[in-house]
């Protein structure tokens, strides 16, 4: 069995707990939170121990893997400490707020020979897996155009806690588009603020990507307004091929009536994605030795593409894109 600990006990941790419970080889050992009260409550509810410090978690010999879903700023130091302690790590997105720190995490995972995997859970949604198979089998012909859009109102007071529509929302669309269509060769982007008055955040971010086969895609992250129409584009991916079309909309499936702090938390395929992710990480990768579907390098690509999108938006120009080599990044950031 693989002993698992969860660090960070916000709303998303419940999805990770359900994921661990669904695995064949995983067993929840303990939980950690900066709030001892919350840790005690979760430990009691989930039948696990609680840790009074992250170091205590890392030093527990029962723990073989750590799921980090704490606040964004804690992902990097906690992942480093866990890997240095010989633990495999599954980290919520973003792995860090800085590209340099993500590269450092990749270097440490290689040195310590532990698995470091990002929580790119959207690709584990059943519809995305089906889309991947349809694209690879050419069932829809050659992809010609794709749209990856999130349009969900984020009030300015709430947006203060996050890092802008691109970094917080479009991050998901970037790794999904990379997974389905491959790496783009050209990027052009722009952003704007419509209702925000006090924070310098991008409220609407739009990027156009071009691919090697000539296909074009748009990635849209819109925090200025909800789409309240009957055929909502609130969370929508669409791939138009020369012989068919794939539409991925979570809100056309089962929706929970229970309250959630974000709309995707009400969609059944969103919750199912964490089950598939946990089974892949624990059962397939850690126990059976399978290759990770998403690696730390995939997270590095997302950060690099976001940097190029921001550069394009600031300079107002199209940018040719070439993915960075990992060894070059190690040298560039001084991790040789």
C-alpha cells in the first residue's frame, strides 16, 4: 500500500480525499493544515492522523506520497521539503508562482529520484480522454479550429486572492490544449480590464495559437461576466475538425445541487477527474510503474507559454514559439 498525506485542507482537498479513497493501492495516512483546528476536524472525519507541522508529515515513515493542495505560495517550499524527504509529490496547479521555482522542483525530483506530478486534472475528465482518442484516431479528420473558453464572473474582491484570469483560469485551458492539439508554434494575445478599478489584474485575457498543421485555437479567460444563456459557454472546449466536431461542456452533464465556491465544483465530471487522477498517480505510476500522463515538464511548458502570452500582450505582436529544453533551463537558472 502507498501511504498518502494531504497538505492543505481547503475545498479542493475533499476531491483529493475522494480520489485517494477510490484507489486500489492508496491509503490516507494523515493531513496537515496551517489551521490545527481544521486538521483535527479533517483527520477525525477521514479516519487519519493529523500533523502539527509540515516537517512532522515529511518525517512520518508511513507516508510515501504527499498531495499538496495548500495555498499557491506554499506549493514550492512544501514540494521541495517533501522531495528532499524522499516522498513522491502530487502538486496542485500552479506548482509555483515563478518559473524558476518550477524548474528547481524539476531538478530536485530528478536528483532525489521521486515522482513530481502536477494536478492537471482537467485532462482526466472522461470527455477530454474521449476527445484525445478521437483526435489521435483521426475520427474528426484534421483539427482546423479550437476554442477553449471560461467565462465566469469573478468579483474584484474575490479576484484579489488570485493572480489574474490568465494565470488562474487560462492555465487549465493551456495544458488541455497542449494535451489535445500539441505545442503551438505561434502565439498572439491581448488583455483588458472592464470592471476592476483597484487591482491591476487582467480581467479578460484572450490568446490566439497556431499549430504546426495550420490549425488555429483561441484561449479565452473572462472574469468580467457570466454567460447565463441556455447554451452557456461558461466552461467550454470545442475542437472543429475537417470531418467532425468535439464539444466538451461540463454543464451538459450531471450537476450537483449542493453549494460550491466555484461553479465547476458542481459538475460531476470535474469531481470524477480527481478520481481518475488519483488512480493514475498512485495505482498506475507509483505502483505499476507507468509513465505519468502529465509531468513537471508539462507544467513548465504552461508557465513558459503564459510568459510568452504576456509578452505578446504587452508588446502587441505575434511571437514564434519554441518549447524550451529542460537542460537549458537548468543552466539558465543556475541548477546545473
